């Protein structure tokens, strides 16, 4: 939670530019904090340490979403090619569907709806893989054409 205090203030301009990447990062931090607090409460009350639902929420809702948001930003940056290609890459990695699927998966894990969680994680992975392939394909095609 201390790390979030170091982050810059978020305004409408940043939400418009980053969209689902920024919201996914925020949701990941929220799930991470919530799961960590749940683990602390369970430990303080002598419940079984690291119960599967809380760990699942921590991994999928927290860590995986933070990683996905970071990679959705890093991919276009690594591809490079100037401001127009960077903007196009950021457009490719903007996934409202991925944001929704990730959070549906986290909620499903939290309430024990395992089939829904598996379906949401699968859909999220397919969406992410398709976007990564589009980003990689555009990087390869621009190198073949001599751009970037």
C-alpha cells in the first residue's frame, strides 16, 4: 500500500490514454492488498494458512493482473519504431475484454466458481495471446519492410 502512495496522481487524461492497462494495474493492486489482508487475518485467527481461494485471488487477481498491465505497456515500448508505431502498439494492447475476464476470474476464484474461473482465465489468455501475436507480427513486418 505504501508503493501506491508514491505513484503520481491519476487524472482523466491518464485514464483516457492508458485505459484498461491502468485500470488493470489498479485492480491488481487492489486484489493484492485485499488478499494480503485476508491472509493476515487468517493467520491472526489461526485458520489454515494460505487457503486456496485467497492464494488464487492473490495470484490471478493480484500478481497476474499487475504483470499483464506491465507487459501491455512494455511490449509496444520494446517494439519501438517512433511515436506512431508506439501509439499503434498501445492501441493493440488496450483490452477491456482482458480487464473484464481477469476480474471475473478473480471473483470466481473468491466465491469458488471454478468452472467460471477456468473459462475466464482461458478467455483472458486467448485475448492476450492474440494481442501479443498482432504486436509481434507488426514488428516483424516492419523489419522486413525496413521500417524501425
